[in-house]
């Protein structure tokens, strides 16, 4: 075989080997890039799902804040009307009390006066009864005003405690807010009871008024408790209230 033929054979053999090596190297690189692209795609999908979940949670939070704003606005108007009513009641009671003191002073002057006739005992018995009755009625009205003030302050404390708990701040149960043993309800132990208290739920009446959205939030929070059990909490609370009233 001529030498040039051998040279050409060796040259083409080396060319084929180099082509195979380059093809293998390029294929491995393309495969690595493809795997990296698929991995980036999965990560982007996970990030997209996370952002979508955050968007849904923010929308729910926004709706809750809107509902709270409406509730607080209505509560503000209600408190404003109650304060105006209590202020007018206070002024009226103050006026009645001053009138009563004036009548009492006049009666004292009358008793200390020089004229002591037969009509004095009669007037004493009749007029002394009037101040006593007036004082009793004024005392009852004052007690009513104090009870109304206490009720309004209790409402203030309940809403302020709920707002503080929603801001991830721990708050103890104020002594003025009544609380019921919520662990009487099936599915609520002492730990769940304390968690509900931190969310502003203290009484059976509040549990009985829980709506579907509130129950769904409790299901997400207490995923270890069966959802059917949580759905039955309002009915159990109503049954306990009915048994107390019976």
C-alpha cells in the first residue's frame, strides 16, 4: 500500500475519532443544560405556587381587614351614640340632683323657721317621703348608667384584645371580660382553650356565633382536630347555653 494512502487512512481515522469525541462532549453538555433548565423550571413553578398562595392569603387578609373596618366603624357609631346618650343622662341626673339639693335646703330652712303650726307634721311626712323616693329613683338611674358604662368599656376591652392578638402580641384575659370553660366542648382541651382566648374567644356565646369562614380558619389552624368536630363546636356551645337557661 502506498504511503500516501496510509497517511490518508490515518488522517480520516483521527478525524472520525475527533468528530465522535466532539459529538459526545456536545451531547453531554446539552443534556446537562437541559437538566439544569428542567430544574430551574421546577424551582420557578414552586416559587410561582408560593407567590400564588401568598396572594390568596393577602386577599383573604385584605377582606378580613375590610370587614374589621366596617365592624369598627359601626361599633364607633354605636359607641358615639351611647356616649352622647350617657352624657345627656349625666347632665339630666346632675340637674335633678341639684334640684333635689335645692328642695332639701328649702325644706331645712322651712323646718328651722319660726312658724311651726299643725301643717308642719303633715308636710314633714309628705315632703320627707318625696326626697327619699327621688333619691331612690336617682340611685336606680345612676346604677343603670354605671352598668351601661361598664358594658361599653367591656366591649372596648374585647375588641382591643382581639386587635392586639391579631398583631402577634400576647395578651392576658382582662378581669372585666367574662370567660366560660370552653374545654367543656368536645375537641377543646386546655391548650386549645388558651389559644382561643388569645384570639378573643372567651364565652360559649362567641363560639355559638362562629361563621363558616371562622370555622374554616380554625380548621386550618388546628389541623390535628377532625374538621367535623370543629364544625360541631357552635352547636355544642348552643346546647350548653340552652341547658344553662333551662
